[in-house]
C-alpha cells in the first residue's frame, strides 16, 4: 500500500531536544491552510493512494485537524494515520472526536518509560503523565476494534534508554500496548554532537537482539526497528522472514511526503519520496557499501551519526551471509511446517548445529551459546541419555558454522558435543578454528575416555578460552559403570581427566543427578583428592538434573526429588570446601537445573541467570539457528504468576510422572522489593 504524508505545519506544544523541527524555516512552522491540505489529499486520492497520514508539528493543536481528517475519510482513504506526542489526547473526548472524524490509526511518540527522563527530553514537566493517560485511551479504542489499523508507540533509541529497551517494552505491554517502533535517534538540533544522547549502534545491537528474542519468547508484541544499517545486525539475523518482521526498511509503506512553505527561494509544496530523501540526503554510506548484498534495501546511517563516530561500524554483507544454512533442533509440534517431508528432513539432520541466545543476569549481558553436535555416536551407553544415531556433520559444514558464528556481535560460547565428539577425527582441527576468534570460548563436552591416550590429549592447545566439560556421574567404579553401561571405563575416564589436567587444561566435571548416584555425591567429592592427583587445584564439580528425552518417561524411576537433591547439594558444597574442590554450582542451561521455587530465596539467582529462548515461538528464519530447551518439560498452572516464570522451563515430564507438580509454588515478589538490574 502506498502512503501519502502531509505536513500540516511544524508548531508544537513540546520542545524535544532532538527534534529536527528545531532547524526548519519559520514559514514551515506556521499552520497550513486547510484548503491546501485537502488539495493534496485529493491529488493523492486521484493517484490511487489509499493511506494518508498527517505530520507535524503536533496535529492535536492544529485548528483544522478534524476537518482534514473528515475530508480524507470522504475521499475514500482506507488508512488514516495520526502521529502525535499524545499530550492533548489525555482528554478521552478528543480521542473520540478524532476517531469519529475518520482516524484509523494513532502513533504516539514517547522515548522513555521513566517520568523524569521523558519530561527532560520533551522539555515539558508533566508530559509523561499526560502521555500515559493518552495511551490508555488509545489502547482502549484499539481493543474495542474502533482503530482499524491499531495503535503504536514510536520511540527513539538514545543514550538514556538503549540499555532498557526490554524494560520499556514490558512497561508499555503492561499498559496494553501491542505495537512498538524504535528508531535510532537522528543527531540534530540540541544533540547534534552529544555522545551522551547519541549511542553507538554497535552498543545498542545486543540490547535490541535481547528484546527481539525475549519478544519471541513471552512478549509477543509487534516490534519494528528503524534507521539501523542492516550490516550492524548479527549474521544470525539475516533471514528474510525475521528481518521482514523487525526491520522497518523492509516493511515500511512506500511514502510520499508533502511539506508547505518555501526553502531557498523555491515555493512549496515540496513533494518527495521519504525513502529516497532519507537514503539520498539525510543518510550516508561507506565506499564498501557498494559491494554489499543488501545495498538496495539499506539506507546507511544518519550523516550526523557519521560525523560523531565515523563509518567503521559499516561492513558489506556477502550474499552468502543472507542465506541461512543450518537446521537446528526444532522441538514441539505447534508449527505446521514440521509435517510431512519437512519433518523427515528434520529427523535426518536433527540437532547437528544449534544456537541458544541467553541473557546473563545480573549484568544484562547477552551471549550467544552455540552447540555443534558432531555426532550422536558414543562409546558409552548412559541410562539417562536420549541421544541416538544420526548423520554426522562434515568438517566443511562444521567450519562454515563456526566461521558464521565468528561474525556475530555477541560474545560466543561454542559447545562441541555429541554423542561423544572425540569420536570425530576432525575435533582438534575444529577447536583450533573456533579459537581463532578472540571473542569465542570453546567447551568440549566429553566423557574423557579418549583422553586416556596422552598423545591424543596433546593435540589440543592450552588456552584460557578452551574448557573440557567432562561427564562424570559417579566417584566409584560400581556407580559410574552402572550409569554409563560400559564395564572398565571408570579408570579410563579418571586417566583421561588426569591427562587433561597435567597438560594445563581447564576441566569441569558434570554430575548428572539420578536416584542412583545422588546419595553418594557428598561422599564421592571427598574421594576426589585420591582420584585426581596431578594438580593441587582439583576440577570443580557442576551438578545437573536429568533432562527429558523421548522415551525418558519409561525411566522415570531415575529421577530424584528436587528437595532431596537440594539437601544433598548442600552437603556436597560443605564436603567440597573441606576437600579443596571447587563447586561450580547446580545451574547449567535450560532444563538442567532445579526450578527456582524449590530453592531458598538466597540461592534462586543461581538458576535464573540464563534466559533461554524457546524456538517453537521463534520466527522460522531464526529457528534455523536458535534452539530452545522446552521439549518434554511441563509446568504447573500456577507457574504463570511466578516471578521467575520466564526464566524457568519447569520440570521434565518423567519427573512430573514420578512426583507430580505440587512442589512448584509460584514465587511472588513485590515490585518494590525487586532489585534493579546492575547497569
């Protein structure tokens, strides 16, 4: 749909510090005669344009507002959009008059969810409260179906809000807002060279991505970002489907703008394509943009932004970057595309490459957690493992995946796992490839049996960015081999761990708690000094709970009650302290931790640091990369009211079958008592 925007004059009851109207000629500020506006509406109608909007200035104080809106309705415009600062619309009756005249959509500009910040940006005390009252009226009208094209919040991303985009979204969602638009601030007027108000785009991207991914999980709002060069987004974002949902440059209406007045001796109306004016005059690209695969859709950056920060953040995108290539695990059955041939392809390549994007709290740090599952072949047969045979990943595919991850703007952790990844002959080469990127940490998830051969263990470089996460489920032969299903492997695993330690590698033991091994956790930790004698600093121990896989419901007897497990963990922590063993905790990612409600309040943050994104709720494009961890997990009906609900996956179905859900009690925290995130 084509859109015509008509500027009715640039007088306003605000004086926003970053408003471009602070620079316009005086004759453009005075109100435009209604006849001129109606004439432009008629011209647009004859040209077949069906969408009309009115720019200001502030239309709520335009004396001819209702007249021109009514005329737009009479001329047959299907979509009539009103852009406002909202202050006058604190009066619900004014909202009603505009709707009765013909308005089908409102967008309200508000740039913070904090009263003090918004009032300062508007240079008007009380502006925030007036806007909130207006928002309530617009939301009500939209929910009642009286705004055919809805209501949206329009906000600039600036130095006072970019760290809090998610908090802003949650705040406005709480008011009933369903649609948000965020534009990178244009450096003009009073903030032209103000680095405190104009943030670096690269600093904003992690917070934008965090909002996007959280939105896919639990907000379910319509969110759009504008005025961000496409190359600034991480490579996992280059999916047409996802981009078209979130990038304004790819979804905005084709818009013609009419401005009245005069400029440089030329009488107006001045009619121009807003898209072309932005990309041709108001923004700038680097020389390298000519080689970019999306040069025809990307506008570059604001010229004022380039004056402050230059163009070093801009880098051309290759056509290969825009073609998503990998098929991660796709859980659940909510998506119709998983049927038929697609489902067969999913089974054929299930789970070989996947990404989880999570948020570290406190600290508000977003990190990319990638898993490269080289093979599901294994030299053990653990009774609680759901892995089965599948196609292995070729070395070429694996390297391509690693290199694509290296282009991400996030810090990256690559978990190389299986099955048993050491059964793949290319593992050492892939580790070396991943370590070439200084932002990448590599975690090899292994049972350490192959590392019992010192020559093999010596293939891996010693690096503070290389860790070995060793499955070690029992501290004596009987328990270990009962769980792993292979006689004689306990001593080989111990030897492999000792070899890694002797070569200076970072090692962590992962103990998956079951009904078989949990009673021996604390006593087993006491044995560690006798098992691992190579270094004084013994490997730390991490405790994970059993996850749920297809068929695990038949092994529900292996689950251990979480309250019993917690008591054993407390005992194990004390034993570890006495033995000089590091106790890494009982967190893990996704489903591998105890729900927060089971724990004492002082320990809950230890299992809520990772905000996992569920792929079933993700756009198809991002689902090619992102994997969630909700398969086989269930919650109580009361969990929705829990403070930690969005961080928690619940309990495995097998656990619920054994013990029920009565232990899941929602944690209710008063907003006044909720600690603010550290900034």
